[in-house]
C-alpha cells in the first residue's frame, strides 16, 4: 500500500484544546436590541484572563433558541488550523 505523504506531513483536522468553565453571571443588554451576554470563568486560564463574555444565544439539538443559566458548567474549546500551529520548543 502506498502512503499519501502529503496527508501525513500536513494534517487536515484542527488541533483543539478544551477547558472547563462556569457561567459566573448573565449580563443584560444596555440597549434592548442587543443580546444579553454570559460571563464565563475558564478554569485553567491565567487569573487576569480567565473570564470571557460571549453572546448568550445558543441552539438546542432541535434548533430552538436557548440561553445559558448562571452556574452552568460549560466547555470552552480553542481550535486552530494545522497551518497555524508550530512544534513546541522543549
């Protein structure tokens, strides 16, 4: 069997890292036409950078709009294309 070296040398799947998080608070919009935000504490991130705010608009498996509740346990995934990564210096 002949191996496709292009695929072996250049992976096609994204490289990912997933960290646990907790919804700390729900922030109502300042302007009624804007969506509310969910503030998420990312466990494992540096103290000064562990909180992110994202639009609190998701969809369930049936496509219905849903939102996160305060205290919800979530996962935060970081994904990168293979072209955007490099070997780690050790």
